[in-house]
């Protein structure tokens, strides 16, 4: 399957690993800075590979190659524009999070991909974590019983060095803040596990320590789900001195689960009324990861390849990407208005937050 990568920055190495693990045919790589392409190729021993074309213009790359799959790993503010261009040219797309910066763009990606029967996968790779998959199985088989409440805590650290690596970070137009960039994976998992149907969100955000940014470094929210369950969100990059945890809790009348580790990759608590042998194995499960991005990119790529071959929806589809974005934009809107926000969100964009701090 002919594949190309657009954007060769920090997260791109996970895409290249997934490409090599899945034996995709790497046709081309694109970045506005050609040095980024060189560095990425050298990192993965690809500099001697013949036939991998280099581009600084993704439209030229699309025009000159017959591509079946592209992944987009540019700054967030360009995700939607590039994705829609690829969809219009019949190319299946994996989009790094967040899928877009406005609900209008996210809805357009969902709509156009359906109209053109192009597969779109939002890159929420933590859904493939072993611990997350075990929790999902328990949810789908009804083992929790009636859900009471849940919570996600993303307690990480990002210092000035991180933000100076790329000028778009922490800007409303190209990135958003801690919730949009660092916490979106956890927010995706929370919504997915708790039934997807959200009634209302009330959120508060602040910029405490990162006054050189436009966006927030701490956000908290209370979420009401249509099934009656409630949840809390805490997401921050203010934890001293380094990343502490990404922890997801789910509480039901017949079960309690806490996923922990740096990126919901461990099972810290696993208790159910109808305990089985598998439950004993799950207790204390730890999945080794080399960084906070986890191991899920390879699985997400494998699923996408299979979805294209068998003409089915990807496991993490465009609607999933839209739903995670909607949660964050609703928190932003709540901060701006000081009021709870009803879902579905009609129209809101990160740019609407300009000047907030």
C-alpha cells in the first residue's frame, strides 16, 4: 500500500515506526523544512533507501504520486486543510490529534469522507493500549453495571524548552493549550468509555506558569452524560518537575477500574463483582512504553490498512476525532462564557479564545 507522511516533526517518528512495522510502501515524505525530512530518515536508517521522494509542498506530492494512505503530523492548525485536500483527492488519511481546530472543520471532514467513501482515522492511539482494551471489553460486556462516574487526570510537565522547539505551540490558531494538545487522548478515552453521548460541560481554564503562550496550561471540567453518569476532567502541563501520570477511573455499581502509568498503559485497580481468571491476570498489568505516546501507532496503522482493504470503518474513525475535539472546544467555550455548554456544539473554534489570557 503506497503511503506518504506529511509533517516530519516530534511525533513523526512514531508514524515511521508504524509504517515500517506494517511494511507499507513509503513513497514520499513532506515537510516545509527539508532538514526535518533528512533528520527523520537518518533516525530510521532510510537515507540510503532508493525511491523515497522528498517534498516541501504536499499538494505537489499528491499531484505527482498515486497514494493510497497519508498520515498528517503537521502543526495542528493545518490538519483539517490538508486532510480535506487529501479526501477530495480520494486518499485515505490518518490525522494526528486534534483532528481540527474548529467544530465546523471536524464536521466537514466527517461529511466529505462519507460522501467520497474515503477512510479517515483520528490518531487516538491509546485506544489500542492493552489496559484500555481490557477496560473497553468490560464496558461492552456490561460488567460495570450502571455507571456512576468517571474521571481523567493528565498531570504532565511541559517546560519552556518544549515550546521553543516550535513557534506554533501554545498558540490559539495552530495548537491550543494543555487540554487540546496533551490531554485530548485521555478526554477521548473518557467520552468513549462513558457512552459517548454528552449532555453538558462546565469548564474552567487558566494560564498559571506559561505566560509566554497564548493558551491554557491547566483546565478542569465537569461533564454530564445522557446516561446519567457524571465525570471530571483535569488536564495540565504544570506538574513539577516531570510527567506524573495519565489516569482514567471508571466507577460502576458492579465494578471499579483505575488505569494509570504515564499514558493509561497500566491497570492499577481492577475489581468486579463477578471475578474471573482473566481478572486475576489483569490486576497489576503493565505495558512497557518508551515514551508517553505509547505503542498504539503500529496497531492504529494496522487497523487502518485492514479497514481500507475490507472497506469498513476504522476502529478510531473521524467521528471519534470530532467527539474528542468537541469536548475540548466546549470546555473552552464554557471558560469564555462562564456558563455550562450544551452539546452538540453548534460552532466554536480555538481562534474564538484569542485574547482570553
